[in-house]
C-alpha cells in the first residue's frame, strides 16, 4: 500500500468519507465515491490512491476475519477506520499519537455529523456534497482546535476557571437549569459562556456536541460585533438535532419534578409526570423501533411519530470482540460496533460479525454504552435544540420536538430565566480570566474521566519547547493506561527527566519535576529521585485541589 504522507506532518493528516456504492464496476472512477476528503487541497489522484487502496484492503481483511477493521498501521502512520454499510471513514495521524485517541477522534467527528444532520445516507440524499463537506470541515476543525495539545489528547471539555468565579454564580447557573427542566417538554440543558462550560445537566459528550454550535456562533459574533437587540425573536433560536437511543434513555432516566412552577398548554397527562426509566408507554413520544432497524433505514424517521408502545429500554447487553492482526498490522473487531440484536425491544445487543468473544452485561453504565454505540450504527431520534443567547452567554436546552408548537411553554421558559441570565452574564463578563503564571518547578496534568475535564498548570496552546517532552510522555502513558486495564502507576524516564503517571477509574494524573535527576549506570538505586515522584505528586497537587490520597 502506498504511504505517501510526508514524514514531518503533525497531528491529523487525512480524514475522508468514501461511499463504496458509487463504485461498483471496473470502469467506475474512484473519485465518484469520495464524499469528503481532508485536506481539501489534496490532489485528486492522491485522494483516489489513498481512498481506493485503504478501503480495498480494509474490506478484504474484514471479509476474511468476519469482523470490522478498527485500526491500520502503515510504515510511519496509522489510520482509525470505521465501516458501516457502504460507507468507509478513515482518519490518519502520526505514529506518536495514541491509537485510542485517534479512534475516539474519528468517533467524535462521525457522532457530531449525525447529531446535527441525522442519518448519513439520508443526508446525502437530501443535501448537496458541497453543503455536507462544509459540515465535515467545521466539525473536524473544531475538534482539532482545542486550547492545548493536552486537551486534544484527552478529548476534554473546556470549562470556565472556577477559581476566579464566585461559587454563588455557579449555583445560580445550576438553579436556572433546574427551573427550566421543570417544564414537561425540557429534557436537560447546559449554560455556556464564551465557548466554555459554566454548568451542565448532560453527559460530557452531549455537552461537547452542543459546544460545537455555540463555538461557531460565538466566533461569528465576535467577528461581526455583538448585537444590541434583546427582542424575543433575536435572542432565541432553535434547530433539529438527533439523539441515539442510549442518549435519550440517559436523559430520561433522571427523575425530575415537572409539576412545580410550569403550566404549559394542556397536553396528555403522562407528559406532566416526572420522567424516569420506569415510565409506561402511554406518552405520545415513546418510540418503537424494529429489532433489525439501523441508521441507514430511511423509515426510521417515519417511526418517530408512531404511537406504538414500547418497553422501557433496559441495560444494554454488549459483547467484547477479540481478533488478531493481519500482515500489515490491521487490527479488526471494533467492540460493540454491530447492529441492534434480533428479538425483543428490551436490551439492545451488538452482534459479534462469528469471531467468538467474551460476553459481559453492562448494568446501566453509561460510559460503556457511549463508547460502543456509534451514532452511525444506531437509530437516531430527532429532537430540538433550543438556544437562548444573552451576548456571550447561552442557555442550551434539549427539548421535545413539539416544544416549539407550545407557545405558553416557550414563553414561560423564556421569561422565567431572562432576568437570571442577564444577571449571570453581567457578573461573568466582569470576571478576569487570569493570565497564566510563570512556569514553576513542575508540570502536571490531571484528567477527570467522569466529567471529561482537564486541570493543568501549562498555559493554553503550550506543548512546544521544554514542555514538549512532558506532552509526549503523557501521550505514551495515556496509551498504555488505555490498553492495559490493570496498570495503575508507572514511571518513565530518560537521561534528563522522569515522569510519573497514575490512573484509576475516575481520573488520570501525570507529573514532571524539573531539575537534574540522580542517575547511575542502569542499576536500580533507591536514591534515584524518580522514586520520590509519587509522594511529590500527591503533595504538590494538594494545593491545586487535587487529592490523590
């Protein structure tokens, strides 16, 4: 296979979506199957060479191994792969980026597209390639433009610096969201300020999806100038988004007292009750899906308005696939990448494409369901994203589609939080972001896995010069932690520095102490300063509010 990517390329080299249904015969040009290719200035012949050869090899390996190809390693670069029906996605990066980070980045790009556009096949039937290409470019650019290299490595959210914000303001933001959620048609919401999270009721990956739209809007506003209009029509907007069944189940599983404070237009009684996972199927918005349905079925959108009753979704039954490597180090078997299982509308299962594997039951753990259920592989349910903007502050709510038809509910949500949003925006605007302090005697990064947030004393955009070894070492350790579940602590070192890393189910932490390190001729020595790093890490990070004890 050709490997023509320049060796000095950094970060993401290529991303493309290839539709094999457009290239069936021997005489069909490969370019007809290229839906989108990044970078867009790449010569057409190189696009055809990479798309044709990579798609051909991966489909051949998948047919031989009876499992999907997940990762392809070339001589100097590697590609994360996802295949669904005739569609083929590939994301190419340099070898020093962890494989798990590449795969997650590819999944995030696909999930963002499906969140804002719905079914991929139907999107390409309804819209032009040029319009959808601009969407792919927007989502990829957003994910690659994190505040720092560490943020991109951990795929973490950017939040406001809570150390410079009065805790009462954060409480006020949480109360605004709780008040809005009492409306029967509101699922959950989040509040963002200047592209950063202030408060959220959603899972981290749903919050990050909404941040894409907010970040683009905020950039355009700062470029064109803030609008001084505060009328209802100018401050509020909405758009259709698409949720997976796992996402909708997660949002509906949190009990909220919907009867306090809101009195919308009379609707059927089941909508007025607290929404829990044990709700009956009497409500008009329960959706029934056939067991064999997939995101490629055009009929899935027609099923949303169905009144057919469905049992509450139970904990998903997932399978972990085990497969080997091919001659070119092609890794097959993406966990849980199958279609919904046959039989019953209860637990959803991911098929194993006869390779054998270990079956395990996920007792309601959202993280596992999220990681193994790509939006491109599951039915999508249209919902509405309601946005109330006050200058740099935005209230984003996921609401039922008919929320926009309920004028009373819309006006009550709007007027009940208008004064609070204006006050919150005025206070946050006066808060100083705080300039990064001088480099200290150590560098650390603390990643909260549950909330997808990162704490570090590195300045935004850093990662070059003296901090580059720390970023590369953290990348290496992060890759080892993700591939070895039993690994909890490790120290790596070279002639000039040593870095300590520790991980548990909730967090990952990396620490580098500047200064010369004691060494000997390769023989373990208890006086080596590297062995004191665990104690130093716990002591130093206590003043940053990180307790590793």
